[in-house]
């Protein structure tokens, strides 16, 4: 109930830009440009957690980008998923070079799973919703893409908010696993792990471990893409 009401309200009620507050527009042209994905770069984390795949981010987690992500994730501004999906699609495309795999194959976006309690509290699954929007944008660009939520939590984890890098790694170690049938759902595809945000890299490193442990991706190293990163190297992009 909550999800469809939030989506309907966001479409019909007067709103201000979620990024900068410009009057009576869901997302102004400037904020939409910031989320275009055109400037996606490789996210370089220091320290880099063991097992973290190559990650590309559409933007830095600051200013309007941060505001839009929070509005979608925490305040249920569901119509923003389209713009965030465009950003994520840009990050996926930025990771094509140097992947070592033929990208004419189907691309399967694997969203990092959220805890059920978080999905219930928010009324939606932000990463999955953005991934679905990104897959649609990729298909319109001529890239065969779909979403396969093949990872799941195998045990309870603490809320990551307020945890340091080492605490996050310890919190997530061994927490994810592939769902039954994951190999069938991803057979022959290029796997790209996706999330809305990367901070310490602990979540994507654990997701990559679970993918490798299940033998998904036919032995190819998984790639990863996010809407935003708290730290990015703006000078280089693989």
C-alpha cells in the first residue's frame, strides 16, 4: 500500500526538485544532468577491501546527487528511480572497457540485497528499483540487459550506518549467498553487481565473494557499478 501511494503522490502533487529545491519540478535540468552517467569514472577506495571488483560510479556522493539518492532511498520518492537508473546505466557502460569479456553478450545486473526489515521500513527496495530502471535504459541503448536478484542474505546483519570500514567488513563477512537456481538465471551472461552507493566497499566485496563462491559468471571476474561513490578518482576511468 505504501509503495503505490508514494509513487502516485510523487507524480500528481506539486513538488520541488529533489536535488536543489527548485520550485515545482521533480528534478531540474541541472540535477538531471548530474545524474546522466556521462561522467562515470572508476571508484578508487583507500584502503581497498580484499576481493572488491572493479567499480564504476556515475557521480560523487555530494550535493544534489546525495540529496536525490536520500530522497529516493529514505523518503520514498519513487519517481526518482528513472533518473537514478540512467546514472547507474552510465556507470555500467563505463565499465565496458578492459572487462576481458565480450559485452555483446547479455548483461545481467545483480542488485545487492537489502535486509527484509529495511525493505519493510522503507516500503521498497531501492537498489532493485534502480537496477530495473537501469536495465531498461541499457536496452534502449541497444545493450541486452536484465535484472536477476540472485543474491540473498544468509544471516542477519547489523545496520551499516555508523560503522567503520573494519566493522563493516566484519559485519558482512559471509553474510551473502547465491539463491537456488542462480546459475541458470545468469548462464552465459556478463554479471555486473549493482548498488546505489559505495562507501567502504565492504558490501560489494562480499557480494563478489558470494558470486565467485557459487561459480557464477563462468569464471569471469564480476564487475560492479553504482550511482554514487563517497570517494572517486576523477582523473581516470577504465
